[in-house]
């Protein structure tokens, strides 16, 4: 069919006006601004003097920056792998159910993911309350000493990781379930003919075929948890926020509390680069996962 | 399959089913416990034993949260912000997805690349620039100020493009023959054919926005402009901590999204799976 390229380009441009307006204003402009600010000594609001890479040179010597980097990594380690593992187990279990039972159990596992972080915070702050929390009975049962977990530096990250897994595993679980359902049933029928037991079937069929999804879930979770702020911030109020600082929280603290926009921007750029590098890697995985799914 | 293997599968299946159901009940327990606690009088709340049902059921904490706090205002703010973000995101993403999927123009590849790249950018790192921008526009403590930085959802554009790509070419060609304008083709052909995915995407954008914490938390300093999730964490009673009251407020904060999910389970599941790049 004959197409008038010129009119078509004009129409395209017209239809893209809302997109360009939004992305230009709150995405492209702020991103460029962040990079520029990171080379200045600007306060939170207003311009600053150009200081070159000073803000970056300071980072390795900044104790709180190193700590926030370390805490973020520690949190990622505590949440990503166990969370993915639990989501996989649950998906395998739910996949075996059928009818209303499956629908109900699926909803029960997914519901926490749909809640606002503030709700998750209040639920768990109450459950792990030092004086009256039901969670303390679990510690008693395990023979451990009761402790105010969110006010203890040692317990803070594991506890927040536990809460985060509870909150976000539903998402990974859905992806695993989609992956399991995409495996053609004929493969299992063939395995059954071969007298394959549950463990062997999982190890030889389900696990290898799910590997692309597993890799995808791991990287999505990794990126998501690197950007953690909400839970850590909420649970650390009244605790020791300086000991449990994570990267986004440090950007927030430098900018909003210390009024140092330039130094905050340098931290933001660092996190930005880390996330982009991992995302490019994830994109490659996604292409692999998509490729194997389409067959 | 021989008899021994079959027996092994049956035993395994039974155990797996029981374990899954028990684990599901444990998983939902924190929510159940929050609800039960919110229905107990304060003196019952702090008893050391685990009481799974209140002795004296009370709704006083709910009426307190609804009538003695600014929750009503916060609901209004949350609804306005979530609806605003949803409408702008869906409309602009739909147009953009259509243009990339159906039209030919110079720079199309570049635009697609830009959208994909923006998918990777951690929005949280932009908080400083966003704050400066919104403050500069004089929009702190306004709905518009809370809405603007939350409009970046490139994944919605990507999903729309994929769905529009799957519309058979004949439909568009027939419409073009009839001299229909592009906007008309989008409205009369592409959107009606993709109504299901539009509903699903709108629902999850609404849920994401309702749940957002970091930006609404930064953009608002006046308690009467807060969204629900920010409001309940920032405003405390002046006289000590009342667990049941806090939990009642928290449950009211989560109720709209929980109900939305329970009503639109299929759509939510589909849109969330698609947003991760997997065909649901």
C-alpha cells in the first residue's frame, strides 16, 4: 500500500506529544540534571559551583557511603536468593493443586504483594514487637532470646529481609507459575512412561526448563532490592538509621537532611550505573527466556 | 509407570498438597493477625497469650481511624493521585505504543531504543532532580506535584506495542482505505480489540500508584495533602502507641488495593506477568 511518509511522520509526532511532554519533563531532564549536579557543590535546591569529580573522589573515603553500599549488598544477599527459592517451591506446590483450591491458595500467596509498604510495615512491626508480638513466641520456641529486632543492628537486616520476602515473593511466584505452565505436558507424560519419580522428574525436566525464568526472577529481584528504601526507612525510624543505612536512603539523607544536592547526586549516579549495568545483563537474559518460550 | 513409582508419586503428591496448604495458611497469618488485633479492645491486644479471636469484638478503632484522623482526606488524595497517574499513563502509553507499532517515520528505532533504555533507569535515583523540579514549579504539596514524577512506566508502552503488533494487518488497511484518521483507527479498531489488556494495565498502574511511598513521602510535608500510605506512617497519636488503632488504619489503607485484586484477580495476574516481560 502506498504510504505518505511525510504525513505519517507528522501524525506520529502529533500522537507522541503527550509522551514527549511527560518523559522530557520528568525523565530526561531530571536524568541529565542528576549527572550535572553530581559535579557541583549545589545544595538541594539551587545552583552550585563546578567542583569536577570531587564528589566522586570523596565517596571511597566516606564511611557512611561504604556502609550503605555494604548494607545494600547484604540486604540483596539476604532477600534475593531465599526469596526466589521460596517462590519456586510455592509455585511448584500451587501448580499441583487444581480448581478452587488452587485459586484460593494462589490468592493467599499473592495478596501480600498487593499491599502498600506502610501496611506491611505496621503488620510486621506489630508481629515482631518486642513486648507483645506473636513473633516472639517463635523465638521462644526456637530457644532464642527475645530481642527488639528492628532496634538491634545484627537483627535488623535479616528481619527486614524476611519481611521483604513475605511482601514480594508473590511476584516471583507468579512468574514461576507462568514458567511451569509453559512446559509442554507431553514431556512429563514421556517421563512418566520412563518410570521417573518426583525428584528425578524435577531435576531432569522442570529445573532445566525453568532455568531461564529462574535467571530472570533472580535479576529482577536483584535490581528491585538494590533500590530498596521504603521498608528500611520505616523500620529504622526509632532504631539506628545510621547503622542500617542503604544506598537510596543515603541519597535521601545527603540531599534532604544535610542539604547537599551535589554529593547526593554523586551517590545517585553510582547507584544508577550499578543498576544499568545489571539491567543490560538482565535484558540479555530476557531475550534468552523469551526465545526459549516462543519455541 | 509401574506400581512402585505410581505409589511414590501418590505419596509425594499427598504430602506436597498438605504442605502447600499449610504453608499458605502460615503465609496469610500476618494479615489475619493484623485484622484480628484491630478488632480487639486495647487491653486485650497486649495480653501475652495468642488469642485467635477477640473476646469482645469492637469496631472502635475503625471508627476512630475514620473519624478522628485525616484518613478521609488522605483517601481523597490517594484516589485523585492514583486516578490521575492511571489516566495519563494509559493514554500517553497507548498513543506511543500505537505510533511505534503501526506508523513509519524517521527515528522510530531510536525512540524504541529510548523507551527500552528508560525501562532500566532506577527512578529512585532521580529523587533529588525531581524534588528540585517540582519545588521549582511550585508544586510541592499538590496533587500535580505527587502525580508528575510517577508517570514514568515505560513497561506499559512496551506491552501496548506488543499487543498492537499482534493485530492483523488487514484491519488497519481496511480502515486506511476508508480514509479513517489514525486517531480514529486507534479508537475504533485497536483499542476495542485490546480492551482486556487496557483494563488489566489500568488496574495495576492504579495499584502501583496507590502503594507508592518514596515520592509521595518526599513531595508532601503538609499532613492534609498526604496519600494514605504516607499519612498513616507520618502522623502519630500524641499520647503513646495504640497498636490496634494503628493496625485498623493500616488495614483501611490496604483495603482498596486488596479488594481491587480480589475482584480483578485474573487481570492483575496477567498484567503483572506481562510487566516482567513474560507472556502471561
